[in-house]
């Protein structure tokens, strides 16, 4: 029987590495063209898949010519949102101009309102009688009698009304852990915040005290108009000196944990009006 001829892809070949001078065989490998094709193809597929995944899931894709960067994609989204908002505003403006033209030309559409109905209602309203009833008169007398000596609407005194009408800049945003109380003799509030946070002035004023005490640590006081004084205690650092003028919202200190009467980084904030303490939470929001 004749031996079957092996196909060209299954021909056995030998890859040998010889010494340059002695021609001694150093390494040899038996392989076939099919094996070589399979190995090279597999390596090529793995390389292509690896490069594709590397580009698709890493920042390298931004270096491909024509591919937008992260900043460019954010700008595209932002511009799209602005374009949508602009279109909505233009539609509102066009409708407004249409209504204005209709009013100026006395050509108001029927669906807007019925003029005859409005005229008839206005005519009917003129004929309404507003005679006082006995029950209404008695109710008015009762209200006038109850409100005759009521001064709650004036907040008790003009001083409190002045504070109510003043806008105070919050010295610090944080959590109020200890509130104002006459019974506890705690004429202030304690605001917890991160150490190093900025402490701001509530109004324009002049620094009248900037010092350090054993109990309250670094302390700063500001004199404002209308006999109002704000005090900031347990600061980590004072940024203003006595006599300096400060503006509303200006940073004058940082939150700290200085002094003996403290258990952690916080701001001890006081407000004094005409020599009397007032509750800051009645006039300022610290959230």
C-alpha cells in the first residue's frame, strides 16, 4: 500500500538553533505549519482583544485622533442643556410677544377670555350690597376688644424689631450642639464644624477684642452698629487685630479647639444687644 501523502499543513518541520562556531545543536523544536499558523493567529487575536479593551476601558481612548476628551464631552452635554433651555425660553418669549401684540391690536382671541361674560360680571358686582349684619358687628367688637392691649405685633420693643429686620450673615455653617439658655447660663450657641473651617462676621464692624484666655482659648469680638456685639470663642487662629474694620461675611478666624472649656473643634458664638445677651438662633440660620 502506498503511504498516504501528508497535507502541506501537517508536514513535520524542525526548527533548530546551532552554535555559531561548532555547529552543535543547542535547541530544536518539532512543529508543523498548522501549529505555527494556530499559535500566531491566537497571539494576534489576544493582542487585538487586549488593545481594544485597553483603549475602550481606560483613558487612552482620549489620545485617539477624533475622539473627544472628557472635558469636551462635558462641554457637549452642557451646551446641549443650554440649547434646550434657550429653546424653551424662546418659546415662552414668542408666546409673550404674541399676547402683547394681541393686546395692543385689540385682537384678543376668544379662548383667552370672554369679554361679554366679564362685562356682565362687572355689572353684577356693582349691584352687590355690603350691608353690615348684627353678627358681623358683634364679631368686630370682640376682635377690637381683644386686640386693644395686644403689643405682641410690635415684638415687645423696637430693639427686637430692629434685629428682626436686619439680615445677619451666618458666622459658620454646621450643627448646633448646645443651644442658648438663661437657665443654664449659657448665653451663646455652640456650632460643631471641621477644624480649620472659616469663621465670618455677621455684619460690618470693628474688632474690639482679639486675645487668648485660658478658658475660652483664642477669642475675637466685633462691635457693630446699633449697640450690637458679636463674640467668637475657642478659635483655632485669629486673622484680625484690634481696631481693624471688617465687612459682613469677611473671614476673621478659623474653627479650633483652644481653651480649657472645650471638648472638640467648635465655635462658641455670642450676640449681645445693648448689654444683654440674645439668642442667635432667633435671627440666623446655621444649617
